[in-house]
């Protein structure tokens, strides 16, 4: 089974949450956990692992009223009052574990009215059994750690 999570960075906070598939085949992110931008890689790795483990298929579909309020816990995690403020400088990375590989897909922020668009050319993968590598890739894609993948090799 494929497991999924989402990570955001906004208002100085890293936010990680499981993504589940509903009975109607929609996706819904729930139960966000947040950390400061200087959180240790091991803490972020644990949060990613927990979020992926909490990902489910066949969850009950939210009511229309629940859908309207679905993002409020993310705004609360970011300590912002509304979606517009959340989106002001938000960065997003989708995380999917399938088999022995974790795929991390970064997104461009197109603003409050247009949401996010995947940057498929910047996708990273890491072994599913290397939580530190997954966390390192996430922190790099969120712009919180230097990108060492493009570093020249020493002769």
C-alpha cells in the first residue's frame, strides 16, 4: 500500500501531516504536527515516519461542513489567523512511500487563489529504511538546509 504525507514550511514552522484517501477517492490531510525551523533532523524524520504510518485508505468522507474547516488545524499549527496568511510564504512538499522508496515532490506556491503546482523536475527519492535521508531531503526541498546534491566532487 502506498502511504502519503504532506509537509509545509510557513511562518517559521515545519508542519507534517498524514494524507489519507477517502471512500470517494479524495485525499485529506489531517492531524498536523509542527516544529520550529531549526528542529533536529531526527525529530523531523520521526514525524515523517509517524505521518506515513498514519496514512490510510478508505477513511470516511468528511461532511461539507468538515471540508470547509479541514485546513484550520494547519493554520493553527502555523500560528496564523487565516489561509491567506498561511499561503503568503508557504512551501509544500508531498511525501509518498511505495515499497522501499520514499518520493518527495516539491511544489511552487502560486498564491492564495491558485494553490500549489508540482515541480516534477525537482523530485527527490530516498530509501524508505533511511529516515535521516528522507528528512534531509525534505529539509533541503523546504529550503531549510543547503542542497549538497549539486556539490562538485573533489578530485
